[in-house]
């Protein structure tokens, strides 16, 4: 029985963090990570179900992996995560060579499933647990400067387009003490930045501890220079959280705040729980609380019933809000959601046109905002070599802008002040300016 495991991850940061949990859990049971699919005894695909395209990629990848299985029938291939949960009934019909299908709350059973001798029948385990948080599992984190920490799982919002509440189950949060243990452990392992993760991360609540308490407690951990979180829900952004953003400098001046649409009719039908006016007021309050804060967002185009004027309202709002970045998607019908029962009024070609337009509009805004940094300096937490070639380092500014600069004597993990002299839509290009940055000593 082989113990080398290879895992591939699709989809969001939560899935990446889940893969670290899976590897951590398997590691405790004697499994080791394989360097590639070809070297593995077990191949796991941790999957995403958010849009059809994400699922198509997984099916394509499985077709590629099939020859490995044909060559060595002892190789086991399993599907984990959201797509496993979503298509639990049909996956084995479509892909009969799969050995197991496990939903997001079933990872604890993996060692047992893999240790089972001589099993022939595929295993399907897709119960959603109301309590499963994997709070006691130490994730096998990749090396780097940024550690991802899942603080809550699931979602109770049921936006009408979204499959997440059905595949990840009900909202549940980890105890503060166990989260702080993870933060301390990450700090000891050399991580400088923590990103709190959750489907609606700011809905975090455990006993009488809320998200504001969690942020404040984490901001005090020695060795951690920066704290971020993703993704918050606009309706859960309490005054207390805004107050923490204003007062805790370790909490970065950057928020990813999914908008989806700027038309009140569309927002209402999406079940988002806010109007555009309320959302806009929230941006203003955050800007007042934390001058210099940068925002990014998610946009869906072509939702059932979205008219040209609804779409124009979204474009106008993008220009007004001045996001640093927007992730834009064409609406993808998800079986089982409320919106899946509604007639699709925007055809494929029109969705594509709206998507291209949104992307073009946002790219211009991003470029303009990036260029505005020229001549100013940013604090860069260095992550490692830049893609542009030898002698360059790359990292993120506190506002989550990618910045690159000639390395000099600097290295990953340092906070370096960089004077920006050029910019593309998504990258600031500059030079390190000498002298220790104040942030470098903030908590160290
Ligand atoms: N179609 C298109 N985009 C979607 N998203 C979620 N569900 C769908 C869907 N059915 C987008 C939303 C969300 C992001 C993670 O994915 O914008 O914020
Ligand atoms: Fe999906 Fe809405 Fe929950 Fe986000 S808040 S995961 S979009 S249901």
C-alpha cells in the first residue's frame, strides 16, 4: 500500500487552505507528499463548483490522468471538495475509474479510506457536518511569507446564483484560542503575514467573540507584520470591524468587498441583502476610517434579467468606486440554486460582450490608479524572486499591490520601502530606498 500523495487544487483560497489541511492530516497518518502525479500512489483533486468552467477543467484533468491509472491499477484517484459534493450522484457514472468522492466535511476519513486494504468499490462520502471545522488539524503550509488561516466554514447567505451554501454547508466558526494558536505557530515558523479565510469571513462568531475581536487579538501577535482577510460580506461589515480597521495598523488597508452588480433590481434578485447606496456608504465609511485603503471586488454579468441599463449601472459604479482590481465573471447557471429555476435572458454572446466590456473598463481604472503611485513609496513585504528575471524581487504593498524592485541585498520576509517609478495596471515598479522601514519593526 503506497503512501505518496499528490494533491492538485482548483478554485478559491479556501480550497488551497483545505488542501493544506488534507496534507497536514494525512502527514500525521504517515503519508508523504509526492513531487508529481507520476510519482504518486494517490492523486487527489480538490475541486471547485462555483462555475461550469471550473468543473470542466477538472474533468479535462482527469482525462489526462487516466493513462497513469491504466498503467498502474494500484494508483488511486479521488475527487475532493465542492464539485464532489455538488455532483455526488453522477460523478461515478461519468468517471467510473474514480476511487473515491469526498465532500468538504469528510477529509478526516481519508487515511482510513486509503488504508483500507484491497477495496474495489469506489467510496462516496458526502455528509455535510454542522460542526466540522478541522480546528485541531495543523495544516501543512507551503513555505513563504503568507499563511492562510481558515477561521470559519460554510455560508448561510444563499445568494440566489451561488452553489457554495449547498456544497459547503452551514456557517460555523473556529474557537478564538485555536485560531490564535495557528497564528502563533505560523509566526514561529517565520510567516510574516496572516490571511484569515472564510466564505463570509466577517460573519465569524464563536461564543461571544466576533470578527472584530479576532482581528484585534491577531494584530497583537509578535512577529506578524500584516493581517488581511477574505472574503467579507458587505452586510456583515460591522462598526466594530471598521473601528479595528481604523486603529490596528497591522490590519492592512485593503478590503476585497464583492459587489456583484450595481443595479438595485439585480442585487435584490441576487439576494445580496444591500442596496448600492448602502454598499457605497460602506466604502465611504471605510475610506474615512482608514485613509489610503484600497478596494477590490467581484462582478457578475449576465445574471437572469440583467438589462442593458442594469449593466451600465455596474460600469458607472466601477468608475465611481475606483477599485484597484475587479474579478469579473459571466453568470454560470448552477443546478440546485434558486436562480437556476429562472429563465436566462442574456445569451452567451451578450454575456461575453458584457464581460469583455467590464474587464476593459476596469483595466483602464486599474492602470490609472497604479500610475498614481508613481513618485510615492510603498512598504513591500518581499515574497521572493520576481517573474521578470534575475536580480528582481517581488512582494505586496500593504494595499495588496504587487511591487517589483532590483533585489540589492534584500530577501524574502523583509519589509522594504520601495519608491515607485513606473507602473502597469497590476504591478508597481521601483527601487528600494535605504533606511529601515517603520513597519519592519512594528511587532517584531
Ligand atoms: N456564476 C458566475 N459567478 C459566480 N460567482 C459565484 N457564483 C457564480 C455563478 N453562478 C462569483 C461571485 C463570487 C465569486 C467568488 O464567484 O462573484 O463573489
Ligand atoms: Fe456564495 Fe453569497 Fe455565500 Fe458568497 S455570500 S459564498 S456569493 S452564497
